């Protein structure tokens, strides 16, 4: 069974930075894409960023462009989300996800890590 384990969440003041990490545990698998999503209280889960594992191509939601950076470490099979210039509206539970295929739904999800940005 594949599990994705996120870490790095916490409480930070507006304007601060955090780095989230996500790594799989359990059975290994070949990843095509990995992404970060977030869910704020009372809202649906929303896309934040994604990266294609082989080429490193990245994609971002408009709301985080220029502030967040997604990256991967092939050797460690780990994906990171560097978040800078954080705003109170970035407060959410952040989820890591992995997809086996180039398109379509993500196959595996982490349990989430809380990010709280105080004003």
C-alpha cells in the first residue's frame, strides 16, 4: 500500500515562509505527476501546484504564482512546496498527491498538513 506523508506545516506570520515536504512510504511506485492541493475551512479542495516527474515541468494556480515553488528530489522521491510571502488567505490544510498517469485524477493522497498564516 502506498502512503504519502506530508511534513513542514505550521503557524507563520503574514509575509513569512514555510517549506512543505512529501514523500511516499510503503510500496514504491513510478510517479508521473505530483501535486499540492489545499482546502481552506468551508471551501472545496483546490489545486495549488504540480510537477511532472520526468521533465520537471511545473504548473501553478494563479493565486500562488511568483510566491510558491514546487520542486522534486528524484533520488529521495520527494516533492517540496516552498511557500514565500504567505498571506492569511493561504491558511488551509495542504495535501500532497501523486498520479501514475500523464492525465486524469491523482491516484494517491496524503493526509494533509495544516498551514496557518496569521495577520
